[in-house]
């Protein structure tokens, strides 16, 4: 970017452009192009900082999410996790949780990060490299209750989801293929460690994720879970209370829920642990 800026403002380039009578075209074109180039920002919160490569629309959407408390799980995760432990990030997106979790857990810790969207996954991997993190393991897969192929739907200004909205033809027409794996089976096959804490944000697919992870979540090692529940797109007969009942059946003794716009944020801990309710992460 610095090279392009220097080139655009060099006397030689300006003189050539003027002689060719194209300076009036190049100047606004350069401004438009540089305005929409991805740029690196630094996010700050809870004493943590990490870098992300975003474009102006990403930054606007991210700031909107933060203003609505989308990142509030981070405080609960930080309060319960310690260096050297393991966290599971289901629905990692660009790494908004993966990156700070990696900082919290340190070099001897581990973050298992799942993101199935082929458009987003390379950017997640890029962000891990951008921050020089060596304790993050990424998977281009979705967790569910069985091994199968699936589709992810996007468009219409909505977050990508594995759950198709029958009354939204725009989102149904925009989709991509993904791989879905049953959580417990995949963890056993890949010999992955039981996570100490779990964050799930999968836009309505959370019920299937929990069904496939029952064995993992029931382990005494797993003591904290944060789930963003999307009641409007859950399977028929499944509610936020259903999700909370599942967590209780898996041994989470204290389960707390709070309405956040159209979603419900659920935080649960195993007996013997104190629940810390989170507050928003600030991004600048």
C-alpha cells in the first residue's frame, strides 16, 4: 500500500498521466481502489489485542456486532480458562474468538477452530498467521450430529447458516457445499483433546452440534460452554429451553440465559465452578 501511494503521488507518474490526459480518470480510480482494499486493524478488549485484515464493510459489520454485545462471551471464557488449556471454537468465522482465545491460552494451550465456509476459512487461516499464532488448529468443517455433506446458505445481508430459510429465496439460491462431521466421532478419530471450554455460534445449527458433541461435553474436563441460540431457525419443537435442558443433562449445573436482540446467549458451567457473566469486547 505504501508503494502504491508513493507511486500515485510521484512527480513522474503525475506528469505522464497529465500528458496522456488520463490524470482525471486515474485520480478518482486510485481513491476508490485504495478505499476498498483490506486493511489491518487491531482489536482490543479485556487486556488482549490481536490483528485482523478487514475491508470497510467487515469493520462496519464487526463494530455493529460489538455494539450489540456479540462478543460478550469472551469475558466468561477468559475468566474460566488458564494458560495451557484447550478451547473449542465452533463457528469461528474470521477468528473473532479464536484469536483472543489463543492469546489467553498461551503457547502451551490449544484452540480447536471449526469454520466450514470456503469463502471465510482462508481468511481465518490468514488471521492466525498474521498474529503469529502456533497454538491454533483450524478445520474446514462444520460440527453436527452425523457425518455427511451439507450446504451453507448466505446472502440477503444475513449471516451464513447451514439452516435454509424456506421463506427466503435469496439466501436459498446462494449456497456452497460443506463437510459436516459428528463431533464426538471426529474428536475420537483425530485424537483431539477434550476442551476445557466451548463456544458455539452456528446460526441455528446449535442443536445438531450439541447432539453430536454429547460425549465430549459430558466429560468432567469440559467445564464451561457458551452457546448463541437462534430460536427463529431452530428445528421444529426445539427452543432455547431445549438447549438449556440438554446442557443440564450433560452435567452443567448452572445454566444462565440472556436475551440479546433475536438471539439468546446461554452460558453454563459444571458444579464447583462460579459463573462469570460477560460484558462486550471493544474493537477499535
